[in-house]
């Protein structure tokens, strides 16, 4: 094990599963993280981004995701790695009759993932309000976090979900990527239950947050093994994941002592 952190640390933003034309095996992802001394991670499956045209296709995708997390938990036990699976909520499943309780029961989940870029989260739709209420209520009851993808477009800005930050003060919300940084800092000011992970964040935005003394709201996250969003992902098949993670760590090492937010 080559430890490149000053202390054991959690990665709050990791993926397994199918991403475009590449499959990221849970066993290899856990091996990489463990090799570098990462104590544990919140992990979601990008297989959740796959589309379906029939109930049969949906069931195949759901079973694949279950199998991925079964493998993840098995190899994590062998490595003494604290893997925390996230239930990636797909609104289409809810519209087709699958409850949040059903989705959450399909693995040993320890939190939720919401991705407004991968799936449509129309806040003007009353069904989406009910869906978000259900997610937040389960998160509160089980004391687990909700990770929400953020970006600079209107449909993915962090303020989009502010209603639920206020309505569920006991739930920890992690705004992935710290995008729309001014909105982020305004939310940090208003809500003590809002955090941000640093995956794909710009150094200038992070420095702005650190300078305003919100460093205790920053959680270390990498989006590993997805380190770029290019249309052609074939080069990933031959890329060394160990080298990728090391490069990410060294890039953030000058900041890492300031990322002291945690709820683990």
C-alpha cells in the first residue's frame, strides 16, 4: 500500500459500472483506492445512466447494478475497505411504478445519488416533488446522505434543490463538483447540512470557498475512475487506473489538508 494522504481519508465521489463503452470493474476500483490508503468511499454505478425501451431491458439493467454492488461489497470485505454504495435514483423508474423504498432495498445502500444531467429532474412536476420528498424522508430515517450532481446550467444549479435543504435539515446534502460557486457559498451560509465535494472543481473556485472559511464544508471527491468527459472513451481501456488516481491525488495534495469536512 502506498499511502499518499496524510491521514486515512474517504473519497466521497467514486463510480463503478458501465460508462459509455468502458466497464469499470468493482474489484479493480477497490484495489486502486486501497493501494493508496483510502479508507472508504461513497460509490455509485454509472450503469444507472443506461436507457431502456421495455420492462425486460429495465430489469436486465437493474440486475446488473445489483450484481455490481454485490461484487463491490464482497471485494471490499476482503480488503477491509469501507465501501458505501449509493442508490442512484432514476426518475423513469418512479414514473413506471417503482417506489423509492423498492429501489433502496435492492442493495445494501448507504445513501442516494441524484444526477440532473444524466436524468431529467423537472422541479415543476408535482411527481418529482413527491419523489424528492420520499428520497429525503428515507435519507432522514436512515441517517444517510444525498449526493447531487451540480453544474453551471440552470437545470443542474445547486439552488434548484434548495427547498429540500430547508425542509430536511437533518439530511446531509453533498453538492458534487462545487459548481456555480457563488450559489454554493450562499447555500453554505444558509444551511449547515449542505456540503460540496471537490471532484472536477476548479482550483480558483475552491480557493474562493477556502478564503471565505467554508473549508469545513468541502469533502474530498474524485469522480474516479471518470477523469474526463470526452465522447471517445476508448483510450481508457489501456490507461493505468493506478496512475490516474495518483495524478488526481498529487493535483489536490496542496489543498487536501484544508478539505476537512466529514460526516463519516
